[in-house]
C-alpha cells in the first residue's frame, strides 16, 4: 500500500511561522509607553550650615561577660 502524500502539516506550520515573523513588526498602541509625568523643579537655596552634633548618653553594656583562660600558664 503506498503512503499518502501529506500537504497539510507544511501549510499548518507556515501560518504560525509567518505570524511570528510579522506580528513583532506591527505597531501596537496598547504596548506603547505613556508620556512621562510633568514635574516642577525648584532652584536650590544656598545658605551656610553650621555642623554641630551633641550626643548625651550613658554607655553601659547590655550584659556582663566573664573571660576565663582555659589553659594554665
């Protein structure tokens, strides 16, 4: 019995291939990025700043630790 000639798979394979090659070239408005937001910009103010830091604190350990030598000498 002779084998039948198949023409369908070639055509079925060419349609998705053609779509995959053509679709990225088409402009899609849904994927377009929106315009950047409008922002206001102000000029920086120049003035002298006095650098001063004052730290008032009492330093105390949170726990006590005993250090003991484990070897003699």
